[in-house]
C-alpha cells in the first residue's frame, strides 16, 4: 500500500527550529519527486519545497529560502524538512506529497493538483 506519514510538528517560539519527517511506504523516494506544502487557516495550500533525490535537485519557495532545508535518507525511505528561524507566518498544517520523478514534474512542482499521493498533515504552530 502506498502511504505517506508526516511527523515532527509542534509548538515552537519564533526563532526556533523544527524538523519534519515524511516516511514513505509502497514506493522508493529516490524514484519520486517529494514535496512539502502548507496551508494556514483561511488560506490556500501553497508549495514550500521539493526534492528529486534520484538526481539530487531541490527547490524552495522564496519565503523559506535560507531558512528551510529539504533532504532525503533513501535507506530509511524518508524525506525531511529542517525549519530554522521560524516565524509566525510559518504557522500552518504541513503536508507531504509525492509523484513519479520526471523533468516535467520537477518543473511544475508548485502545482498541488499534479501529485498522486498525499499525507494527512502535521501541525506547526509558531508563537510570537
């Protein structure tokens, strides 16, 4: 069964750090593009970061560049999102999504509707 399970969310103060995990089963993450999206209350779901671990490429939204780092551990079949210097505006439910790796998918990574598989989300709350 194909499954994505997020973990690592919680409550932190502004300026703090969290590391989110996306554990995959039923497929190998190095064969897929894996992305993180987030959705704040009353707002649309937006792309945060993605990784194409099979060829080592990563992408980030402008709002998180220099603060967030995406990585993968293929042996554990898990993708991580290290979040540093957190701000109140980072508060959201964070979702992991995956789709078979391709140049087309990597180019269009910000489009949530293109992903075949989604996790249930993990809440990140940043207090000020």
